[in-house]
C-alpha cells in the first residue's frame, strides 16, 4: 500500500509547536499521542508501518508527536496530563467541527478519556488499546510498585539511545517481547530519534502519576477496549479495570504478550476486525462510489469532497494539480447524476448515516 503523508504544525495554548501527520482519506480518525513517536519515520518502521496501512485504509488517519518527541518542540518543561491534553486540543482544532472517533494507546488512553469528557461534542467513539486509568504510582501502596517505577527511570538514565544490547533487551522487549531482532534494533534507534534521555525520564514520571478513574466513570459514548493478556508494560488487570469503570464499554482480551501488536500475530487480526466493526459506517462512502462506478482515484476525491474540502485543499492532500482535481470532480458529478458539488456531498454523507 502506497501511503502519502502530509505533515503540518499547530501550536498549543502555551505556544508549543506540535507536529501533525495525516495519511489516507475518508472520515477522520484521530490517535491521541503516545510515547516514542516520530511522524516522519513511522512510515519506514517495522513496528508501526502496518498500523498506518490499516488505519488509513478507510479513514483519514491523523496522528501527532506529543511535546518533547519527534518533530514537535523538544525544549519543553511541562510534562503533565493537562499539557498532553492541550496538545490534543490544538490538533483537534485543526480537524473541523464534525465529531470523529479517537484511538488512545497506552497513556494516550488517559489523554483521550480526558479529552472526550472535556469536549463531549467532538468525539463520536473511543477506542482504547493497552490503555489505563491509573499510572504506575497510582496502582496501590505495594512498595514494589515504586521500586519498579524507579528502576525504569534508571534504565532510561543509563541506556537511552545507546547502542547497548543489554538495555535494548531489558527495555525494548517490554513493549514487543515477540519482536524480531530487526524490530528490537529499530525500537532502540527510535528512542534516539524521538527524545533525549532527560525528556524521556520527565515524560515517564508524568505517566506514572496519571489518574483518570473518576473521569472514566463519567464517559457517555461508545467505547471499545482491547488489551493483551501478557502485556508487560500495562498489566491486563488495568485494562479490565478500565472496562469496569466506563459505562457500557466493550472489552476484548487479546491473546498476545506485545504491548504494541505486531503484523504477523493473530491478535493483530482480531484488533483490526474489531476496530473496523466498531467504526461501522465510516467506510460507507465507498458504497456510494461503487454504486456510481467511480474509479478508486475518483472515490478518494469524492471522500474528500464529502469532508467539505475545496479543490485546492484536495490537490494538496493527494499531491495532484488543482486542474486534475477539478476535472475529476466534473467526472464524479456526471457519474453520480448530480448537478452540483453540494448534491454530491449530500449523496456521499447520506451513506454515512445509514
């Protein structure tokens, strides 16, 4: 699958620049930022490439680097849940007024929960994968919890971004214990590319203090929760707890040890099926396109027309000339049997509501 990526920047309320990337076309789907991301390099990643292909297959998949990571501003000092919420709010402000589904992975789940509660009209559905309501230091009074948290901090302090196979095995395999040697090497390289050791430590300490248990109980929207039984980063019990907190949430256990699902494991196919089933009608514009006999390229343009984009914006998104898009829109109107762009939008959006 060929992915065309568009990267842009927005600013949060405190002036931090956030890197935003989009791939695919169709109804928007926003991923709350998680740790260790770099939107420029995800396309070449043996860890993330299959995620982009799957999530962009039917949607305009929007993701961003949180503060301190990737292409976003690195020189920041505020690593709190409210700061991460501000990052997400800035990105959402660029996506238009229509509600959209949100995916929250790992600590991104807590950010997504707070965002959905603060902005109930913006989020249509919520998908939480390997997520948690309580950070490591909020999971009880067992002294071993604190020891484990500080051990992770020290691992980062000693080995982050270095070509050290011992650190790579101890840290990276927490996320992908089923990973190949190539995937583990790439994960270690990703650490160096995404942030400094100091930022990684500050970010991890912020994650450890997250607590959205009360907010989770106040959610009122469709929620799908998936969690790997053998997840070493976020215990399965935390995913199950999250499902008990959120009213009406659907909980799907995954038979995997990986925090980040890999492309060749059965759990990945379960996640992909559950995700697209949950999103439901988001792929419906394809039905309108098929009924009208549109080519795949014309169907892609129709989807963006239905989002309200003009020809210039569509041309920029798809890497085409404005003249080419104008000609395609004319052909689309003819095939749909409508006389105006607004009628085409109505036809496409009608399928979204079915």
